[in-house]
């Protein structure tokens, strides 16, 4: 009878044990992203931050930037936060909206309704004549 010589290290058991972590671990600047058929939704927990300190902007029509900044030079924001996301193609940049309630920032990026070209079959003639000159 042969035995496998492969053995797991003690670290494997310690790191895989759920009892070591009594709560769900999320990074400090974590932003949750979900998508629906109508939009992409970004949400971030920003407890203790005032609405005036939050800045949401679009850069070069490609990037969504969420950050906190001081209201004036004499103060600093309650939490330092900055995340930059590349926006998916086919989004309506003018329709982006944000809301802040109970310490949670929610940014909604609607999808663009344009999905390429649509040619109505009724617009196509039954006979198409193409005239080209020989080179």
C-alpha cells in the first residue's frame, strides 16, 4: 500500500479556519460594485464623513473617481478615501447620479441605450444597384 507524501503545512489549517475571523474582513477603501440591466452601481461605506467632503467626478469620460477632500485648507476630511474606476463602455455619463445616506455613498452609472446600429428591414430596397469605376 502506498501513502501520499504530500502534507499540508500548519499555515494552511490556520489560514483556512473561519473561527480565526469573527467578522467579515473588508479593506478600508472597499467599494462594492453591482450591475443591473439598467445601470452599474458603486457603493462605499464612508461613516463620519460629511456630504460636503465627498467628491465624485468623471475624468476624460473614462474614469469614475470617488474621493474625500477637505472643505477648506484649515481642516482635513474625517476619512481619507480615494478610488478610481475605469468605466465600462456604453454608459450614459450625463446620467450619473450619487446619493449619500446613513454613511453610505451610492453612485449610479446608467447604461447607454445605444447598442450599435439598427436597420429597419423595411428601409432596405428590394434591389440595390452599386456603380463603381474600374481602377
